């Protein structure tokens, strides 16, 4: 959520910057400022009324001490009226605050100046490529055919047990999944991340804190018999660990990593682009989260991007890095880099990671603050990234490593799988 002070100070600038996200904020910001003006007027009236009430209370005490009971009782009548007025003003103030808060949640985060303009993923900027050009001409079987050939992923059984988008992993691919999780966690721990095992269900406050609610409530699975949601990513519970927390400057950087299953309702679209493992309702992912000082968050973002690139290099996967354009940037992100790997069986690029800096947007919603060296309370910056999401990594590993002997396992994973080939 944007800071109301920023909107007060530079409303036109905020409106102009949000146009990069193709978001017209003018009407909403006009309403926010109008409510804010009324809210401050009511707040002043309430403060003045409370101050007047306190002053009269002191006068009443003095009058009683002086034996002026009749005058003191007359003053009591004044305080009764002031208390009623204070109650009315407090109710009016609370309602205005709710209205302002609701409107603020409708405004997305301001994009970083480096975010390119554009309307969709076709306008994203490729900032780095790491692959041999000849792989784009190579052909192979798509992973769903390989899964059937080696009997390692059963999509039909998943439909029987649950529905579309819930595959059943078997044999060596089940072991490959577990190997990838352990490899990603061990590598993150070696890079200084503390491992967290979060719950898979969160409350509404947690969903609101990281911006999944109310913006994305249609994408989250909600329990019918309890006000809880299945997590779409471990980002939600991990980042909310620091909700309503005041950190110290020396606490930075905070680095957490977690493995979790993830659940997303919107994954069930139809068509060739969602076949196999490309889009699932349930999938496994290792997530890295950092809480950082505002002055260092973009340096940290670069470090996180480089870290994810190192994972892809070690997995021997062809990849490219994209800077998302305004039209493809998420509601809460200020700047996002996507990592894509090439799957030669499908002859297409698959997104396997998004690394984002949310600046103070999530922190403002969560009241995640820190005290600087001068003792001033400030908002922290939050960042997160997939490191990595498993389904498309598995798909790319299968499609890019086809050999006559079977599907070759990258050298870095062999100590974790205990086998060299899926055959």
C-alpha cells in the first residue's frame, strides 16, 4: 500500500508513474485526498474536544477542592456533552479511515523508473541470455510424452484423485522432485538464508499483508469451514512473520528460505500452453525472502537475481532474464525480473522464477518497520523470489536431457537423486 504522505506530497507524480502500469489512478486519488482532508479536520476537532474535556476535568477538581460544588456540577454537564461529541467524532473518524484504507488498497505499487512501458508479456525486456543458439533449433519429445514413456508422471491418475492440474509423480521423477527441493534448500542455506518451515494455511490478515487479498482472492483456495486460505506461495507466511514488528537497523539483511506446496486456482486454463506441467493448481516451490534496508534493497535484488542464475547454471539449463514491463508487473511489485528456461521438446520458454522488490508497499500494509541509527521509525523493504518452482524445472530437465540411455540427470543433482538417468 502506498504511503498517504507520498500521495499528499506528489499526487500528480503518483498518477503519472502509475500510467506505466496502465493504471489510471486520477479518480481514486482524488477521492483519497478528499477523504484525507475530511479525516484530518475530524481528527483536529476530536483532539480539540478531548483537550477541552481534560481541561474542564482539571477545573472540576479544583472547584471541588475550593468547595464550589454547584459550579463543579455545572462543569460536569459540559463534560457529558463533550464526551458525547467525542464519541460521535471518533465514530466519524473511524469510518473515514476505513474508506481511505479501502481506496488505498485499490492503488498498485509505483513501478521503478527502469520498468519499461508495455501492455503484456510480449513487451518484456530481455536483459540477459545464457544459451547456445543451436538449442533453439533442436527438437525432442515434450515432457508429457516422456512421462508416459518412462511411467514417471501420471496426469490421468491426478484427475481421478483430485482433478486437472494435480499430477501424480512416480518413481524416479518423484525422487527427482525431492532431490531438487533438498538441493535448492541446501544451496540457499549455504548462501546465508535461514530455513523456515511455514504453515500451508494463512489467515486473511496474512493474505492482506502481502497483497494477495483483496486483489487476488479469486486465485486463492479458501476453506469453507474456517476463514483460512491455502498459500499461493511461501512468500505469504514468511513475509508475514514480520507483520507488526519493529526491527533494528542492525537486523538487516533478514534472509529466509522455505520449501512449500503452493495452491493456485487460476492455473486451470485450457489450451496447449497449459499442457502437462506448464500450469498446475498444486506445485512445489522453494522461495527466498529478504527484509532489507531501503538504501540497499536494489543491490539485494541484483544479488537475488544472480543467485537464481547460479542455480540455473548448475542445472545446466539454457535460460534468459527478463525485466517485466509495466503491463506485466504485479499489483504489488516495483520491479520484477523473470527467469525463463528453454524446453526444446515444446520449443518454448518457460517461466521458472520471478524475483521482485516491493519496496515499502507490503511493509506499509503489514506495519513492518525499523528504527534507524537516529531512532527514527521507517518502513523496511521486502523482496522475494522463486528459487525455484519445480514443475517447469522438471519439464525442462526432461526435455533438454533426452539421450538414447534415458533422461540424463545434471551432475549437480546426482548426489541428491542417487541415479544418473531416468530410464
